[in-house]
């Protein structure tokens, strides 16, 4: 207890011993505590562009003072705020650790001001990833293949796509590409699918396509052309009419179009006697003579055959160079020209 002289009313709950002496608690004359401050940043780790909030708590301030000042500073980014809270703009910051400082003051004495720091980390953007598919995955050379890429950025950055093929020509638009396999040798073709975000970070993956050997060309087949009718006309032993001539003209046109093909004329002898077979032979020779003499077809390209199977009197066929007539039309035999003496072979006489 301390004794002081006073005049007037002290208040503050001070007990007076006498009119001139009062008892005052010793704590009223103790030194005031210094101003203190503490800060924390949230979140503690961010990507560039994400905001950071710094919250500070000041202790031992005299709230009755009207001139409490504060200021904020940061080692990176821009910071602005109030006495207790500030926001840091991290746009454009490189990866690293940064510090935010608040200074708070209520007077000029050292005990009347305090600094507090809070740290936060800026981390680099995660690179994008990409999935890639080809359709179809197995093709013959010359078949187009569609390539489709699906990119993903953990921070939802904008993405650009590109494609590189180990063989062939590839054209792309957006996340889709088209691979031209024309001229590619049989084997595997790889396509690299690449994605790049707006920060330059990249992701890549590879898809493969099997290019198969082209199938062998189809084996040419014998083609049936037309039937050559041989009506018996009065006064003529072996003649052929306009219908037969029309068919033989068709045979000639096909032989002219296909210079490496040959014609086969098959006569049916199923219902013929020996004399009838002789007549069949004469008809075959007439047909060949017409093609050779009237249509200028080389006789080596005309094959005459007979068949015992029921069928038209004479059937014409076109046999391509690599075709096998015996395979395509089994059951025929070479025509026996001995059935008719050479000197008696009749010339083709087309009816008019």
C-alpha cells in the first residue's frame, strides 16, 4: 500500500485512510505489458493464382487509443488487408516459400509495436496426363486410322494436343487425328499423343497400330459369256444364224478388251449320236473360223471343247490369263477334230 496526497475524488475503487491519505493498489504503478502479435497463413500451400489468407492476433493493445496503426508486406505477390486479416495475391509467383509480415503499433515506444510473420508455399502446377486410343488397331495398308486423345490437367489448365507417327502421314485437329497408312510396310506403327498446358507442362503416351500385309489379289475366274445357238436351216447342213453371230461378236469384243485372255467354246454331246457328234465338231469349227476370219482373233486364243453333261448346244467362256478353266469348269475334254476331215471343214456362213 502506498500513501499519496490528493485533492478531489480519485475513484477507481481506491480506499482512503484519512482526508489527506488514500490506499492505492501497487499494481496500478506496474509497467504495462509490451504489444505482441502473431500471424498464420491459410492455406499453407497453394498453386500460383490461388489466394492466401493471413490472420493475425494482437495482444496487449490499449483499445482506447485512437491511433493504432498497421502495415502489411510480403516477399512475393501483393498483399492487402485490415488490422487482423490480409489476402495475398499469388498470381505469377514461381514455386517457393514466401513470407507475409504485419507491423502493428500504438505508439513510438518499442513496447508499443510488434511484427509478426506467416509463411506459405507456392508449388508448381502438376503436369497434365493423356490417354490415347486408335480405331481400328489392326488394318491393311492404305486404311485410315482414327486417333483420339483425352487430356487431363489436375488444376484444370487449358490444353493443346499434338500427334507424331512413326510411319505414314498424320493430320490432326484438336484432340483427334487421322493416320494415313498408304504405303506403310507391314508391322507396327506407333503414334505419340502429346498434351501441353498453358504453363508449358507436358504429358505424353503412345498407342500402336498393326499394319498387315495386303491380301493376295483374288484369283481370276472363268466367266460364262453367252450361248451360241445352231439352228438347222433348210438346204444347209451346218449353218449358224443371227443369234449365233451376235454371241460370237460378244466373244470377240471381250477378247479384244482382254488381250491376255482366251475364249473356250464348249459343245454339249450329251444327246448326240456319232453322226451328231460330227455335226457338233463342224459347228465348233465354224464358230472358230468366224472369230479368226471375221473378227481377226488369233486362233491360239480359241479353245474348243466338248462336254457330256446336259447343257446348251454351245456355251462360250472368257478365261482370264491367271484363271484355270479346268478348275472352274471341270468335266470337259478337248474337241476331237479328227471327226471331220480338214478339207470338208465348212466356212461360217452368217444368215442375213
